[in-house]
């Protein structure tokens, strides 16, 4: 006989399942046992993580890689505090994420109960919405509302508080249907304005960004750009919307960008920001493209254009997929000048991204140049790279061949510790694809313990740890502002390869440049057998991609 009631905790899980959520990233806690019990018989895969920050990063990466929000579940107080780093990442990267937090019983509120905290006070300014399930009967409705809020408009994080006594209450078995998310599109007035702007432009540039894309929209935009000879650049850490090999792709724009792509902002006479806005990273701390005479079209589902700077010539309220769909239907006459300018900028990008010489420098210290020259030609065409934060990420920005969307997953807010959790998620979501992550030595130790999660669930990324025994980005700033006065940036590191072996994967420590090719071959072989592999590359300090 089909039950007519269930606990609110079970209703939460069943609603997530019927809305298509494939997996949840959890660190268990007694405050939400009823939800954990619901997961026991659910089709949702429960990924048990080792720290709430790692779990939140994994869920945030899930939101970037798919069309549904990532789901993370943690307990009250300390668990919620640890998860905040993933919430901030989702907020600044506009990633759909739902954080479920177990709470103390309702009757214990305001009495400094064990692990009590103010959920609205903590998360109210860093999430799109904070919902607390004070009425068990609204469990399914609240989940549907959270999933909708995370995806609608400019995507972002939503927090749902679950009082432990409320989620144990019995409720009728009902499921709230998914709430449709508006996608917008190019209205008639938008089309007229865009067509006129393109007609007047000789050097148009599209800048893609954010993670609110689909593979279909990526392919459609690339085809349209190539057909018209129009250039496209990628926002920092979001490469791959327009592929690495496309004649329209002219490089990444962001911190540490090479001069040719910086010049793009000043030389172009029409900028179309698609899925992002001209914030401080794109504009070099609000210095580039700030003149009010600049012609800038902003395509965003956020009517407030939060985070923008400089001139706004026209806003088109649309998600990238809807904009690209309508763009392809417009009758646009190609101008020869577009292709000429695009070809020049493309030539600079090709020179910049050309792989370094594959020569081996014998007994010299290992080099990232050598590793990239030997690794990248052996990767599959749909290989995906994940990154955390630090100068080591520039090796991927410069060289990694992002060809199949999604192809690069990173933390645009500069959050360290993201590389390993995001690689685990990417491997779980795309088990058929080759997943690579490039981590710094300081960055790796912030969430390297999630390799245990990788081993437990069969995730098999290839991890490259670039060990330069320092927090490299901060050292670079230090040398700029306080030359010769090294303070607070130097590191003494463990054997990362040994750690990988202890976690159940393949690990190899490489100190000599002559040993790099062999390490790459061995790591790829281990990865092909379904194991995660780690190359611990000991490089010289101050080794930089550009």
C-alpha cells in the first residue's frame, strides 16, 4: 500500500529527486538526520565529503557544470560556517547552488543552544534568499522555491534552514512541481539597436562569461561568430564557451592577462558582454573601458546589472542560450573589416598559446613548460580542466585546449582550495571525460583531503601540483610593493605524491626535468585504469607562465 504521509525530511529528498537532482554533497550532522534517512532509499547519489568547505565547492562546481543547482547539506553552527566559502564563490560567480543547513529545534531558539547561530544574519547578505522551514507542510514547496530562486534571473546561492524537530513531522505525500525559469530574449527594440551598433562597428568584440550556458548555446554562438568573422574573448577563468581552436577566439581577459587582450578593450568600437558584466577583473580594477562614450551592450538576466562599471549603451535582458537563439535568427550583413581585425587578434592569441618547446633540460629542476608540452598533446579533445586560485592557474589559461563546453571550471572569486573538490565533481558528472586539475602547493593543502572522497566514489582526475614552496601570487605582489622583503609567503611542504598514494590513488614526485615525460605517461596510464593520479612537480620559485 502506498503511504499517504511521510516526514518533512523525506519530502525534501523526494522533491529534489523528482526535480532531477542527480547528487547531493553532504557532511552529516545530527540536526538533519531525517533528510539523511530520506537519502538512504533515494536515487540521488549521496557524496559524503570530508569537510564542509570541500562539500560546498563540489556542489558549486555541480551548479556550473549542469543546468540545475548544486546541492550541499551541512549541519548547524560550525558546519554552516565552513560552508560559507562555497556560498561566496557561488555569489560572485553567479552559480545556482542550494545550501541546506540543519538547525536547532524551534523551541531552543534564542537561548544560546548548542551550535545555535543566526542563519539570516550569517547568510542574508551573501545569498539570493534565506528560507527557513518553520512549517513542515511546506517542505516540498520550499524546495521548489529554493531551486527556482537559485536559477532565476542572475543565478546564485540560496540557503534553506531545516529545524530538526520540523523535518521529523509527518506531512501528506505531495510534490510541488518545478517552477519555470524565464530566459528572456532579444526583443524587437533590442534587435534594432544591436543591428545598428554592428552596422556602425568595424571592430566588434563579444566577451563571454559566467556559467549560465549550455553546450548547444556554446556551439551555436561559435558558429555564428565564425560565419560573420567576429572576435570573442573569454572572461577570466571561464574559457571554453568559444573553443580554443576557433578562428574567432582571441584569448582570455582577466588578471595577469597578456597585453594584446588588454588592448582589445581599448581598440574595439563595440563590446557585447554576454553572460557577464564589466566588473573590476575584466576592467583591470575599473581602469579599462571606463569612458562614458564607449559603446557597450550588456546581455544579462539581472535587470540591476549588479557589479558592472563603465558605460551601458543598451541592456538586453536574456540568458545566454536565449540571446544566442535569437541572435542566430537576425539578418546581419557581414563587414570585411570584422574578419580583418579578428584575424589579427587571433594571430596574437595563437602565438601566445603555442605550446612551449618539448625539450628536456636534463638534471635541471622540473619545469611546468616541460609538463605542459608533454601532457597537453596526449589529452582527449574533450578534456576538462579545473582550477583553484594562484599564479599556477595561468598555465591553464595560456595553454589548455578548451574545446568542448564545459571545459574550464574555476573560482572567479579567487577562492583557494577549489581545485580538488571541483575535479572530483567534474569526474563524477563526466566519468567518460578526461579531467585535469592544476593546483598550487599552498592551494592543494586547503582541500586536498577530498582525494579521499574521490577514491571512495571512483572519481579519477589527473592532479598536477605545482610546488614552488610559496604562495606565489602574494609573493609577486610583495616583490612589487616591498621588493626583497619576503614575509609570510614561504612554505615547507610534505610529499604530496605520498599523500596521493595514502588516499588510494597514484602519486609520483618529480624533481628533475628529465623525469617529467615519464611521470606524465605513468599518471595518464593510472587515470585510464580508473584511478586518480597526482604528479607532484617540484619547480623553482618565481616560475611563471607569463
